[in-house]
C-alpha cells in the first residue's frame, strides 16, 4: 500500500517521524533493562518519553503455561521433519527454472450447470493455454489451477445479475505440499456491454508476492478489456516475455494499443513490499493488543491458527495484516486468507497453517477432529480454542515493551497531520520491526565468509551471544522454525549491499550498543575466527 506522509516533526527516509522511532527505542531499552540501569527516577523516565505507569511488569508464573520449554522445542523439531525443508522465492525460481513474472493468467465467470441451480465459477479463458511440461510438481499445479475459480468467487452463491459494479482488486494464496507458494491477483469487473450481467474475474497467478506491481498490470488489463477483449492476451504475452526483476529493479514492457500506438509500461519490484495490501486498522478494530500478541506468538512458533468472521473483507484484511507483522520473516506454511467452505477439511492438516474461515462454516469446524489449534472470532475478539500457553511464549520484558508501544498507538498517531490509517500502518510495523531487532538484530555479526565470498551463518554462536536467559530460551525454539531458517538462507544468498528496512534498523541498533557490549561481541568473533584459521591450517 503506497502512501505519502506529511508529519509535524522531522522524518526519516522511510516516512516515519524520528520522534516516534526514538520513543519505540526508549520503551524497549527501559523494559529490557539491558542497556540502561534498571532503577531510574521518574524525571529520568519522563526524559525518555516513557510513562512511569506503563513500566509495571506483571509477575510471570511458569505454572500457567500448558507446555514447557522442552515440550515446545520437541514440537518444533518434530514439525520441521513433517514439513520438509524451508522455502525461499529465489531458490524456488532457480530450481524450477521459472524466471517469469507470472505462471498463468485466467478469466473466471459464473455459470449455472442446471436450471434453478446455484452459480458455479468456471475458467473461461487461460493463457498460456497449456502449462509448460517442464514444470515440476505438474500434477499439483493442475490441481491448483482447478481450485482457482473457488478462490476467485468464494461468494458465488451470493451473486445476481447486475447492471453497475465498481471493479475491485483482491488476492489469495495457494500453498503447495512442499511449502512453495503461488499468489493469485484478481480484478473483478462487469463485462462490457449493455444490460444486466454477472461479474467476471481476471486472475494472474505468480510466485512473486508483490500486490502493487500486479495491481498495475491489472489496471492495464482492465483498460484493454474496455477497448476489446482481444487486446488482453497479447498484452499478457508481452508481460510473460519480460525479464524477471530483481528486488528494487524496474523492467520496461512495450505493447501496442489501438488509437494510442506503442505504450511503454514501467514495472518496479520494490525492495521492501511488506506493507503492500495491508491495513492494520481492521486488525486493531477486531482484536485487543493482548489477543493480537497471543496470535503473533503462536505464529512465531509456527502453530495452526484459524480466524473466523462474518465478512470476506475482514478475513482477508486481518490475515494479510497479521502476516505482515512477521517481517523480516516469512510465513512458510499453508496460508489461505479466505477458505472456500467446500475445502474446510484442510483444517485437519497436522502441519502449520493460517486460515480464514467464514462464520457460517463454524458448525462444520466444530465437528472436525482438530487438535492444538488457535481459533479466534474476529468479530467478538474471543478465542474459541487455544493451547493456553500463548501468553508465555515471548521473552517477558520484550512482550511488555511491545504491548506498551501498541497501546500508545493512538497517542503516537497524533504526531501525524495526515488522517487515515497510513500512519497507523507505519507505527505498528515499526513496533514489530523493533521487537525483531531486539531479538535477532545482531545476526549480521555471525555471518562468515569463505574464500569464494560465500556466506554462512554461525548458528550456535549467535544464540549463545545473547545475555538474557529468557531470550536465549526463546531463540532455542525460534531458531528451529522454518521461518528463521528461511530468513538465514535468504541472507546467505543475498548479494552484498542489498539492505531492506530491517537491515537499516538492525545496523542502527548495533551502532547504538555501548562500546563494551559491541566490543565483547567483536572479541568473541575474533577469537572464533582465529580458531577456524588454526583448524584450516591443520
């Protein structure tokens, strides 16, 4: 979601006020008690812009946790064996040799198979007409293609013939058995012509998660569709033949339009697209901060989570928003923001998932054999089912710091002169980025290089470098997740010099460490390097 911000105070290059970032930093510093003395006067705390009343930590009772630390660790390690290896987009593309902007493009329309029956969504056009025989997992790809109409029209039964309709754009996600992910980008509109009719959906399926880029392509599709349906396929062919853009790069596509001649379209793949198609306002309207933290903690341990709501838009927006909170990490498992009722058996899967389910499907859900799943009613801010240890997963002080920042989001939003949810999106995103900076912001110190300039990560040294016992225990579990392993793998493969928002914030964090603390890390690394050189000589 692109946005411009006009603030009343100095801003950094990312559009968020320096004052807000400083407040985030101070809240985490005070509550962690790692970089500043624990005991401070009220005047000192006021200077740090942290309310004294917010610093009261609730006593932590380990007995309240249903699962112990060792049980959680065993669960994560067992889940890792079931789900196979972790996935990253760039490695998937290299293995599959699918360096294309998208895999296929379909048009889906509603039809009645028998008189008086309900509308059924069906593919009426497909490009390319036949899938590439070189595709790996060909059978799975064909199965997913058959399922696409249900995701384009999960509300097929609710439609009637209409004469006016404002086109709308939405997306869905298809997750393969191996963890690979395909994104469906859809534009729903009325066919050109007179009289009442049913809408149709133009859907682009790609492995690239980049909503704004494909939204721009769909704008061009809709423009050409209004002139003539025959113009759509040649345009999509020119898009498919274009080179696959690296993060932060722009590609140029030329295409002929009758009456306008050759048009040049510039498509940019952003370096950081974490907030695209994300609106945190809906998420915070549905959930309290405490409930949201429980969901967040459950996702970090890659558990099974189900959202329920009455509206498709609520499910879609809340699922997209909660996944965005995981940045710089990526949810590696099944992710279906709106699950068609006919596919509800998916919730019986033993592997991790994040699924959105319409409230009308709850009776069916209650009859299914599901275990250790978090089920949350977004409309009532209430858990139907939970594991009961969600409140003691995160390191306690960091959890309280995160809660305090989020509780103050309304106060922080007053620093912006721009109305709407754009500033809220940035405030919430920065709060969770700061949480991860505190947890893993020192990862770059444990990336080593061999003679070929290949990078590798020092796993155990990274975990042991943390002073906080509670944080070390959390990392012992979190580092076993596919989410963390995918994060490390991406950085091992990433070219030098490429930095996203997280790397910028992490470097700021490292630069702010007292000399003794960073010096201790550097001495540790130098000693480790000497040992490795000694072993190589032997």
